[in-house]
């Protein structure tokens, strides 16, 4: 299937379908009001905009957004890669009508911000989401307590709609601090499982992970993520990369030309750099392997919960 050149089903008249446009061209102009005459020149989806906003213009570059859910995207270039590991394929961007379509492989997991709110509002073990990091950082580990937040099933890369949320490995020693830490770790485990899938599918090793989204203010979360993937995790000072990416697409359009972008990089005429913070692994390999064996067991416990 070619996403940019799809033919409509034969029984539906062609004129009923919208014309396929690139993500960066002038579609029209504002007609009235204070912005009358301003071109409308960018059109890109949420996570794809976040990927562009993290400047992932080259094959193999990837980012992960930690918002209400977690979403991993990797640029696969002009080739649409179809996953054998539970990931999804879609166009990433197209810089004008005649430019090649650039594709991405992506996946999403539940948890993240949704899980943090559940701890606050449903379980009521914290009064604010910010308290979760404080509590989780007050213990050195979960002491083998694992939280699988499959409230409505498991998404990428597992795709188990009959899974349900589980907390396993609790003992009489388990306190709310351990549950908070297990909740943060669950996001990092699932992102690592997605990364393993895209590396198999694309052949691109992910040597660093660019991150954004509201949850990236949580330093412990990003340190845990670096520990689990054993690669640097880089947080840009632009935590809302989606808005930035949409602006880049609009500004790169022919006739606007505020942000000149080539196929592999953005050429900005600016004199400042975007500061970032890098988190590197501090976990021993044998401990990482041990934890993932336990995580795999926890995932299996959550699967098929509502099956007959």
C-alpha cells in the first residue's frame, strides 16, 4: 500500500475523497480577521509533528513522547517498513508536492500520564502527580514489585485486548513508594519493548533516544529509561515538540520559506542552540537482564485475563 497514492474503493466516486496533500505546502489563506491573508501551510498529525519537532529528519532517528500515553516514532526514510513486531507504519512528512514521502514506524503504550493520574485520583496514594517522583526516588528499587498498566488491554508491541492491569511481586514490605516506582518503571519497560521491535524491523540500532512530553519533567523517569535501554536519553528544553514540529512544517512550505529544510536536516539561520539534558545508564547489565526477565513474567500474568 502506498499511503500517499491510495485509490478509493471502486464503488465510491473519486470526487467524494479529499485530495491528498503534502505536510508542507500552501493550502489556502486566512480569509477574514486580524490574520487575513496569512497562508495556511502546514498539516501534520500529533506524533508525527513531535518527531519533526525533535528534528528527526534522517533515517534511524527516533523520539519518544511521554504524555497521556507513550509514543515511539522512528524515521525509516523513503521506504515504508511493515512491522513483524507489533509496530505500525504511516507517512511521517512530505516537504512539498514533488518531494518524496518520508515514512515512520511507530507504536504507542498506555500508562505514562494516564497512570500517574490513576495513582492520584483512583488509588489516592498521592495528592499530586509531582509527589510520585519524590516517593519513587525515596526507595532504591521496587523490590521486585511490577506494575502492568493494562487497564484497557495492552497496545504496542503486545496487542492483547483481553489483558488487564496487574501489580505482581508484592510482599508485606511493599509500600506506596514501591508502587509509585513500579508505575514509573512500567512505562520504561514498555518503551524498551517497542525499541526492541523497531530495531528488529528496521535494522537501525537506536543509539540515543530523544524525548519530549509533559512527563519528561520527571528526572527519575528518564534516568530509569536510560538504565533500561542502556543508551543516552536526551531531553530537549522544548518539551512540547509537537507544536514546534507543526510550526516547522508551516514555515518550510514553498512561498513561506521561513524554515529551510532539506531531506535530511533543517537549515535554520539562528545564532542560538537548543539546550538539552542527557541521562546515561547507571545500571549493571546483569541487573537489567534480571529485571526484564521478571517484567516478561509480569506481562504474561496480565495477558488473557478476560478470556473464556
